[in-house]
C-alpha cells in the first residue's frame, strides 16, 4: 500500500498552498497546523531547502469517530498534507493515505472511517487537478 497520494499542480507554490487549503476545507478538513519546514530548518540548522510546508488537516467528525474506536489513533492524527516546490511553476502535493490508520493499529473497525477520509482527500486532490489541469 502506498502511504501517500501525490499530485502535481502547474502553479507556483505561493498560489498552491491556499488552493490546497481551500480544496480540503471544501471536504470538511480544517488546517490545525502549518509547519514551514524550510524556515524551521534554516532557523535551527542554517540548512537550505526548497519551499516545503506540512499542513495538519483534520475533519472533526472523522477524528471523533476514530477516537471513539481507539484513543491511541490520535498518534496518527491529523492527516498530514505536504506542499512543496518541484520545479518552475510546479508544486507537488502529497496527502497521507488514511488507510494507514487501519494497518498500523490493525483495527478493522477503523476501516469505514479511513474509507470516508480517503474519499474526501481524493475528492479534494481531484478538485485541485481538475481546476488547474
């Protein structure tokens, strides 16, 4: 199983980040965290890298259902989405495959929630590629 779904957007990073947030918001995901990895590595290690952000996307209803089944599932929440530069006016978007929630704790009761989350994430990513492709 691939642990991520990846798409390429033909737009600059600065335009892609808000578009990704909007697409996920349309599927009920809020952005709980936004980690600017490039800035953090520059600040802490004086290391250079391409623009790279990790968005912590959370759908409260899905998170609540999953936590009702397994309180430790919080270790796998929120669903991380990476947005990073790949080339001139191209941006990669990687979204965690929610099926990871089922395979790590090996709880079949989480499967319907992972399926729902996967559908919503795929819909958000498909909306991005349809609108910009």
